[in-house]
C-alpha cells in the first residue's frame, strides 16, 4: 500500500470532505519521497505530531505517522525554531505525516467521542456539541444508572483516572454528553439539555461555577487521554483490514 492509497483508506471512513469548516489540513500533511510508489509497511499512531513522536516513529522503522493533532492548521507559518525541528525530523527520515482532527473527533464508531461512549456502553446515541456547524460530540443513556466515580473508573485506559471529577449533580447518573479534548464550552449545552453528566478533556476554570450552580456532574478526562481513543480505534481498524501492515502506538502524554 502506498501513502496515497493509505490516506484514501483512512478518508474512506473519516471523510474529511464532510468537515469543510475544520481549519485543520486533514489528510496527508507531509508526504514521503515517492507517495505513489513507496510501499508503507509500518504505520505509527500518536495523538500529537511533534519532534518526539516523529523521532520515535522513525526509530521504530515506520514510513508514516497518523495523528489527531497535525502540524498544519490552515495558515502560513515560518519554518523556524521548534517548527523547523518538527518538519525536519519528518523530511530527514522520509517519514510521512497524516492528520485527522475534527473528522476523528466526530466519527462514529472510530472517533474520540463515540469511542468514549462505547466504553460506557451508552445507548440511544444522538449528536451533541455543534462547532462551526459541524456536530462533534455525542450524548446517550447508560444501560444502568451509575455514580460519577463508577463512570470515572470505566472511562479511560486501564490505570488512568480523570484529573477532574466534579460531583455537582445527581448521585445516580443516566444521561451523558461527551465532547473530548478542549470541549469545556459545551457544558452550557449539556446544562440546557438537562444532561446528568458532561464529559470533556479539559474543563475550564470559568465553567466550574456554572456547572455547580446548574447542578450538573462533570468529568474532565484530560485533553490528551480522551484523544488517545480515536487514534487507537483507527489503528485497530487498519490492523484488522490490512494485517500485512505493522502498527505501533506511540504514547507521549502531556499530562494535560
């Protein structure tokens, strides 16, 4: 499989064309020397494109790195300083970069939000959390009522607990809304829709009192941790569909 074919495979289900309002340059951001002919035998997956993840991918023998947060965000930027180091690491190692931002947040079933919903076994799923006219998040119902601490135990990868847990609402939770990453603003929609629990990555200070006064539970699972979900699901799909391609996940947490 060439780089062009690999990206066509990813886009066959992530569908960047459905998210035209996303400022991210979804898809191939840095090609390899021969994108139409060089065979991709190993793909690395990570949340963030940075010097460290690029170096690890190259050291592990990957020909491409797939990420949620790419390097290019739809505007011109001088290739100097830290940005030069990032770009140079890809080019010097003939390592391609593929990034999918909003398409990977929103995808059902391989995205961050629907992936988190699946961990909680939510049913009656509906779109939630519109941004620039694009639906990103999801809301649904738990099969059985749970406490916020029980949900916190189920939400993230084994051994990981959310850094922010705000038990400001019902003790027994039934309805849940999810917007991964920096979705703190969407707590206002969760409040207006009478949701029992709002889950995001980073929960902003300025929203704390709104949540408390409205009586809604909140979990901030961490921007990084809530967005390991989509890249991991896409990696598993690639492994299943194309077992001849070796896949590795690069875990480079930010603590945020």
